[in-house]
């Protein structure tokens, strides 16, 4: 804690504060000063007397904490939410890939991503890792809503719905990284889809590019039984092993799902310094399996939480993901204390930051950290009383309790309302849905 300045851009006052710092420091009644997108100071309310600010948010009766970090999403897939439910991953992909081929353009990606980011912002998510075609349209969508974004070029072994053959895909990726290295509020990762959509030579080419450009990699791995079969047929081994053999497993790499891992692979992930995005809602809905979070934790693997896309998730709600993470581990192990509530909140905040190489800068309330701050309203009947704030957040709170959201100091949700207008994008998504419905009734797909 440092002393408060005389003035700040924004002051959040009278709040119960969870800093999520190394010591999990709590301030019973405190204030946070935000200036130029960063946290200028925080501390007891008494120390903040007399600070002037252009915006003052009185958070009396509320809880202030770092914004949630969603480490695996395909935001534009709100376009296909609910289109292919009640089936496993392979059947799901077949339907969704056909819809994508017909309807995905930079314009529809932008509209779908705006809706996805709006949903996430309203639910207290201030930063998201997003993998999808036309990432430039996704960057524009994030800028509109004001949410922080980590994204990058997608690599897939066939031409893909963006119509890029492999050599052009490599050129696009390199150019994209060059263009967006300094884009405000945007982090970059290379995003090869998976070991079942890329052969070993192509995975090696991605590794080479990641090393050359010094950009980390985000990839799906060991998600579902169908993937394990496909990878065994194509590579003669498991996803984790082929990713290791091709150099993808390296410090900074973020694996989405990592459900089907044996003990040796878990040790390998820890040794390689790889982080995992756990997506318990998507994993349950698609019958993908239950990730071995207890063993991953014991091995020291960096853990974070993701929602996955809206057509597999189906909502983009990290509060539900937190609760589901607890429930799945408790059921899988028979141990109610296997994943304590405080550690789950840590996965959704500081764990997410560590998973994207932003530990100490995001996912934490501290002087100098990015001003990614949310205010939770604790006054609702379902949150009263609050003995242990972490337990309340994981087992009783929901995204409807998020009242104010700041991302990089910008107020993106005020009193449960988005500050950006999204009417145009909503209409565009509805138009895609109408076209898909018409297609379905005529062609029976
Ligand atoms: Zn995914």
C-alpha cells in the first residue's frame, strides 16, 4: 500500500477490498485510486480523505476485487450459441464448422465478438484470451466494448473458413503480429488450433515462428476422447506428447482444456512451464471429461479458468465456471476441500494473469497494476450474510451481482449497464441467426 495522491481520475470508496496479492490481503473498508489506466494507490478509507477525482464510485456495502480473466474463449461464436447442443465434441464440430463456412466474415466476427465481450464485461470479466478467425475484427470489437484482449493468428492445417492456404496463413500471422505488437490493450499469442487439425511439420513451423517472434502459444490440447483417438491415428501418440515433440510445450504456452493427461504428461507440463486454462462448463456439457486439477495443482502447473466459446459453453460466465470447477473436482475426488474457494478465485484472477504472462500486472489490486477492477454488490438476499468473501463469490454470487467494471481504467460497466452501445451488432447477429434458421428449414442441416 502506498500513500494516496491528491487527485486521481477515479476513486472507488468505502469498499471491502480483496487485493488477491501474494498474502491475499483484505482491506475491510478501503479505497482505490485510478489514474491513467493504472491503480495509483489503495488502502484504508481513512487514508484517502480529501483525494479529489473526476469520477467517484461509492462502493459502500460492496466488494472490490480484480476483474476476472477468461483464458479461453471464441467470442464470435455467440453467432452459433445453442445451434448444436446435446452432442459430443465431434458431432458439435461438424454442425458448427458447416455454419461457420456459410456465415463467418470479418463483419459477422466483429458483431458476434462485440456481443460476447459485452456479455463478459457485464459479468465482471476484464480480460479475455480469444482464438478465432479474422482476429483483427475481434480486436476492433474489444476496443469498442473496452475489454482487455489477448488474441492472435489462428493456425489450422486446411484452408479454413478464412480461406488461407498454409503459406499465406504463415505470412498473415507474421504480418498480424507486426501490425499489433503495440496495439493498446492487446496481448498477442500464436493460436494453432490443435494437434488434430495440424500435422507435426506444421506444429514445428508454429514453434519456429513463436521462437523467432518471441510470442507465446495458445492451443487446444487433450480435450475429449474423440480428440485422443484422432491424435493417436494421426500422430501415433497423445496430444501432450506430440506437442512436446514439436516444441509447442514451452514456458509461456497456454493449453486449453488439458483434460486427458496421464501422470507423466502432468509432470511434463510442470517441467515445461506450461499453463492450463480449465474450462469445466464446456468439458461437462460436451462430455469431454473432468480435468485432473488436483494432480495439476500438486505438480505446480499454473492454472486459470476459461468459458470456451458460446456454442460449447454455452454462456460466457466465469462465476458459473468457478462453481463448476469446484463441483467437478469434489465429485471426482470425494474430497469437499480439494479446491478451496479462495484458490478458485485465485485461478479466475491472478492465475489467469500468470497464464498470459501478466502476473503482478493484472489479476491483482496493487499500486502500478492495471486498473482492471470490479465492484460486486453484496446487498442481495442470496449474498447475506458474508462470512468468507471467497466462499460467497464461488458458491453464492453470480454475474448479476457485478455492478461496476473498469478495464485498464476505462469504465465499461456502470450500474450494471454497458457504457458502449451495441444495438447495431446485436441486429447483425440476429440477421445471421435468421439466415441459419431459413437454411435449416429448407435444407434440413
Ligand atoms: Zn476452445
